[in-house]
């Protein structure tokens, strides 16, 4: 793994995330989600999840973070959820339902991770993880193991 190239990608996507065009910002959020484990991607991702200009950016970024199905992606969404206004909160909720309403195993794993994240030392992340857990618990996935 080339950390210099990964850092350069995060920097470039971060710059794209400051574009005036919502499509550029949405693409930046989608791309940056792949680097969610990198500390330097955290701030731009949070800004894109709570994009003040267009909730399409919010939804696209959140979906990409959730599709990682890991602690890093869920923790960023949880942190943003705790700080979100009602409009952004609605779009984050929509993305959560979109990603986790198909496979019960995916939803159940996300619930387990949220239980862990709710113990985070960052109060905002912990609060958001509890909110995320509540949303996930309400989802009735379509497909369950045989």
C-alpha cells in the first residue's frame, strides 16, 4: 500500500469536495469514503455529509460510508448524525434505510458495531451511534438467512 499516493488521493478529493458544483462534492464524498480509515479524510467527510448546499451530497456520501460496513464508516455517519439538523438527519436516515433494508446479516452486523461505537470516548460519536442503532433496529430487512 502506497501511503503517499493514498494521502495525495485524499488531498485531491478534499479539494474536489470544496467545489461549487454539487456533483463534484457528491463524487468527492463517494470517493473519500474509500479512505475513511485515514485521519486526514475525517474532516472533509464530515463536511460533505453535512453539506450545506445540497442534500444529494449528504445522501451519496453517507451511502458510500455505510456500504463500507465497517467501524470507520459507521463512526463518521454517527458523528454527523449527532450534529445534523432535521433536514440532513432525514437524508442520513434515508441512506441508512437504503443500505440496510435488504440483508438482515448486514443490518445485524451494523447494529453490533453501533453497540461498540456507542462506548466511544467522543461524546458526539457515542450519541450518534445510539441514534444510528435506533434507526437500524427499526429496519425490517427483506432477506434473512435460510
